[in-house]
C-alpha cells in the first residue's frame, strides 16, 4: 500500500518552512547556511515525489542538478565565510552591517 | 510497510530539522542536519529514486556536512549562541508569521487536491519507472541526451566553484603581510 | 501689376539693411537721400499697385499674395502674406507719400547731427514695419508690424538718448504701448480659440460663428491695443512726452502714421465690431471724451510741440468717434486729411524751431511771418484746415464725422462740436502767438545775450508741463551775441511744407458730400465695409443746420483767440488755468499711484509672496524629497537577516497571489 504523494508533499512543506524560519531567526552564519540546506532538501523531496506521481523522470533530473549546484554553492559560500570571519571570534551575521543606509 | 518507513523517516527528518534550528552549538546543528539528510535519502529510496538516494548520502551527508564541520573547527565558531536575545526588533514575530503564512499557502492546494493552482504546462521527459530498466538507466538516458548541455555546464560550474573557493580562502602572501591589517578585512 | 506689392515693404527693408551696414560711409546727406529714394520708390510702387487695383472690377478688388509659410505649428498656420484691398492700398499710399516728404525734410533738419545715418536707419525700419502692419493678411503679421512701429518709436523718441528726459520718454512710449498690446494679444488668442485661424479672410468670412458676447470681448480687447497705439484715454500719456524726439519723428510717427494704426485696425476688424455692437458704443464714447479732454489741455500749453501733441490726441479721438458711429469712411477720410495738415504743422513747428535756434516756447516767439514767409504761409493753410474752415480739407472730414456722430447720439455730437470750438481756439492761439503779434524774442535775446557764456546742447530739453524752462537762447551759429535773427529753412525742408500745404488745401476733394459721384473715397472704400458702414439718416435740413452751427463755433473760437492773444482784451493767464497747464494732473496721479499702492503691491509680491510662497513651494518640494528619503532609508538596516526577512515576505505575497487567484 503506497503512501499517497500528498503526505510527502506535506512533509516537504513543513521541512521547508522550518528551514525558512530558522534562516530568519538564527544569528550564527553556519547554522543559517545549514537552514538553507534544509530548504533545498525539502525541494528535492518535492520533486522526487512529483516524479513518482506523474511518472516523469524529469523530476529526478532536476534533483540531480539541484544537488550539484547545492554542492558548488556550499563550497563557495563557505569560502566566503572563511574569508570574512577569519579574524573575528564569535562573529555573527549581525556584525556585517556596513551597508547600512 | 510503506507507512512504517514513511513515519519513521518523516520523524527523523523533522527531528533533525528542529535540531538544526534550535541547537545552540553549531556542531550539534551539523549533526542534526545529518539526521535529516539520511531521512530524506530513505524517502528517496521509498519513491524509487535509488540513484539519487545514494548520491544524496555520498554528496550531501558525506561531503557537505563534513565541509561544514571543517569550517566550524577552522574558524572556531563553535561557541554557543545566545538564543534568548534577539537584537533586531520585530524579526522573530515576523519570521514566525511568515512561517505560518507560508505553510498555510503551501498546504492549501494539497488539502484541496487542486494541483492546477500551482502547475504550468505539462510535459513528460520520460518514464520514472520501468519493468525492464533500472532507475539509473532511465536517469542516464534523459540526462545525456536531452540535458547534455546543462550537464556540461554544471561541470564548468564545479570547476569555477573550486577555483573560487581556493582564491577566497587562501591566506595572504608574505609580502602583503608587512604592515597589513586592512587588506583582507572585508 | 498688383503682384509687385511685395516690393512695398521690401524697398524700405532694403534701405534699412544697406544703411545699417554702410550708412556711416555714406554719411550726411547721402544716407538721407538714399533712404528718401527707397521710400519714394515704395510710394511709386504703391501708386502702381493702386492703379492695378483700380483697373479691376469693384468686386475683384481683393488681392492676396503669400510669400511663405511662417509658422506651421499644429492647428496654427501663419503665412507672411499680403492682402491688398481698397483699405490697405489707401493706407499704403498716404503712409509712403507722407513718409517720403518727411524723409526729405529730415535731410535738412538733421543736418549736422553726429548720428545722421542712424536716424535714417530707424526711419526706414519704421516705414517697413508700418507697411507690414497695413498690408498684412493675418493678425500675427499685423502684430509684427505693430510691435515694429512701437520699437521704432522707442528708438526714435530716445534718439538723443544722452538727454535723460528723452531716454525716459522713449521707455514710457514703449511700456504704455505694451499695456495696449496685451489687449491685442488676448484678442488674438480669443479669435484663434474660437475660429481656429488668424487669417483675415477666414476670420471675417466666419465671423457669424462667434457669439455676440465673444465678438464684443474680442472687439474690446483689440480696441485696448488701439487705445495704446492711438493714444486714447487713458493710455495717451506717452504721446506728449514723445515730443522729446526730433520733430520729423513727431511728424511722421506721432501724427501721420503710427498713431493711425489703431484706427486702421478698428476699420480692419469692422465685421467683428459689427457682430458685437456694444464695442462700437465704447469706442465712440472714449473717442469723444479723448477729443474733448486733449483739446482742453492744448489750450494752455506753451510748448509749440506739446500743443500739437495734444491736438493729435484730440483728432485721433475724432477718428475713434467716427469708427464708433459706424462711419468708417469718415474716419479714414479724417485720417488722411489729418496726416496732411498735422505733418505739415509739425514740420512747420520744426522749421520755426530751426529758425529760432531751437526755441520751443511760443511765448518767446512772435511776428515770425516776416522772417519765415514759406513756413508761415504753409502753417496758416494747415491751421485753417485743422480748425475746420471751408473749403480746406479738414472742414470736410470733420463735418463728415460730426454728422455721423449726430446720428449716433446728439450728446456725442455736442462733445464733438464743442471740441471743434476748442480746436479752432487753441490752433488760432498758436498761430497768433508764433506768427503774429509782437516779436517777443527780441526782448529775450537782448536780456539773455550778455549773460550767455557757454555753448548749449544743440537741442534743448522739452518742457514737461505747459511752462517751458527758460533755456539760454543759442545765439552761436548766427554771429555775435545780440545779433539774433530768425531765418527761413533750406529747400529740403521747405518743399515738403509746400506740397503738404497744397494737399491740405485741396484734400477735401477726396470725399465731398455734394452727391454720390464726388464721394470718391466713400465709393472706393465701400466694398470693404458693406452693410456695416453707417449711412447718414439725418434730413438735409438737419445737415445744413449742423453745418452752420459748426461754422459758427469755428468762427467763435478764432475770434476768441484773436481777442485774447492779439488784442489782449482778456488776460492770458485767465485763459490758461493751472489744471490745464498740468494736463489735469493725470501724469502726477499715475506717479502717485505707482509710488504708493503699486509700490506696496510690488514689495509685497517680491518679499512676501515670492520668498515665502513660491520659494517655499519649491524648497518645500526639495525638503519633502529629502525628508522622505531620510525616512525611507531606514529600511536599509545593513543586517542580512532583515533583508532575508524582506525577501521571504515578498515571496509569501507572490505565492499567495498565485495560489489564491484561482481560488
């Protein structure tokens, strides 16, 4: 007895929202990044669900590419974080506010 | 049987997500993330996306989370963050509001079963299941014919990402070090 | 033959350009002769065009020639084009004719002046502008000429600008005219707004599309322009001051041509006036009142030119009275005869001043008949004409006006008749003071000669009020002190006087009211006015009575002047009350208003309204922008998490739109 796709979608939706709220609430840069990964995973789950529901491999192809790009993104993002926060101990996202208008 | 898998994996996913969001220590958050990723991989397998499940474990849980942990150790951002205080006014209530609104909007079409509220033009690339061919073959067929250019582009992207990371994270050269304090300050 | 009409303005324009570039090289007197030749040639062209027009059948005597398209903007199409019809060719004829004579006169009058060529530059430019005004086939081109003559008037009145009073007078002339021009412009705007065109043919063809109220408004506005240009109440104030200019200027511009432009305009727009008849009443009343008002002032002026200036204003009032009575032909007739005798009077006055070494106070002249025979003979002819003594021309034209005024309203006739009495009186006063009686200049010359030491400027400042400032008589050019003798003028000045005297004498033949066949001018001009021309309805008996009454008044005026100024039966001072000497204190009144309430308004506008309201509004906009920016920039907190919140919020809104749109 297969689980209907709606349940998977609901799960993915909840995961996505948790990731979004976490991104907005946390101050530690790395934790914020991890919340972004949560959101990406939620999206992946949604695509795979639809691939099953619609019997279309296209959903899985998209997940493939999302995975690759997410990896690249993490690499570059962490590089930036390293470059910015090298010298500061205990730095948070709130400390980079030089663009204040 | 499917239900049991779904419920266990779902619980793991949600527990991990909440752990990421609420952990004070970033190392704990990273480990919670691993739990979530494994749960997602299990659900991939349950939906017959075998190849993707494996790739998920290898790339996401294996490489990306490890990267995270490396950076945590490198930068020493392992101190606990004070979760009680929110220096930006209105941020938390607004975030929670957005969360609730977003969730409601996402669940609305699911509840009513009206996919046409969200979908665009239907198009089918290829079947997701087949009696004869394994999942990898089906994936590969679509990937290397229809999406070949995108595939090549992502390989370029990866090269660029590597170069970028190297450039961003390197230490400044010794000649720049004399009298420098500002060059690498953002 | 008629299509050479473009030469008419082109010749004086050519003269202007040539003199502008090489006038200094031509010098005195060649520049003057060249300018005269140009205007004389223009007169010849006018004659040819007239003959060409005459040879056509009466129904076909309207010829339009378009040179080029000047303003093609949207719905507004203004061409540079000419409309030769009976009215414009008559105007062109006497404008160019009188101008030629005055150009010739100026050669002698301005001889010796440093800026001799410049004078003729301006004169030619003036004739060009006046011809454009008269020959134009649309309102805008007429306005071009209108402004052109106004500008030339300014240049010429302040020709001797080293004298402060001349410079001021030039400005006064221009500014007062501008007040009138404002009305002209508004009238043009109204016409265009209602009829969509400014071409005379089109406008007059469709004049019935205007409502009576609109036509009245247009007529009144255009009349305001005429009030300024033709020196009617209350915009006449510039004309007496304009006597600061050289006398040929006064003769040409302020007697014969420019000031008649207003009357011409009223004749031109007669269909509009007919459509809004209230305007005609206003014109008649203002004309009559102006005539009376100016005549009273002229009775008490001592400056020879000021008398003539107020006389001009008074005669222009007569012309407006004629226009208001619907007697357009009478107005044009009087315009022509007035051009003859007023130009003659001014030139004669100039001749007198020239011979008296620039003395302008009539009380210091006298008995000049012996010394200046030609001048006095021609002046006397002009005097008889303007006073209205038959058979000289002025009588016929003035009588024509008075009969039509009687038909309009006996009150207006009464004002006109009383003014005729005053005209006869003050002109006789002038003639008796200058040419008859005792030689008062001898006593003055003897008294002043020992005291005189310095060389005075060549042309002394003219008096602003009735009493001339006693200037030292310039006994320089004529030998030693005390050896002062008035002398006759050179032939270049005397010849035009003779020609104009002849015309003043016989000019009445243009429109004798004996029967239809002698009314040449009336028959010629009749198609221009059609049914709008007033036909005299008074009975022949009434006409004869009015004729006799007018003659009696004229005789009374002359006799009165004779008894006061020659026989000295009445003291002169009794007949020259101070209020008339000071021109009813009108100029003083205007000065007081400007220094008082007008100044207050100006100060308030500048320092209160402009600073607080206008600058406040402008600065307020800037302040508003700055403050808004200052408030809005607080969105840019610099915190990444706030920006992330904004993005998330936006995404939720968009998503809500997508989801709920079909729900």
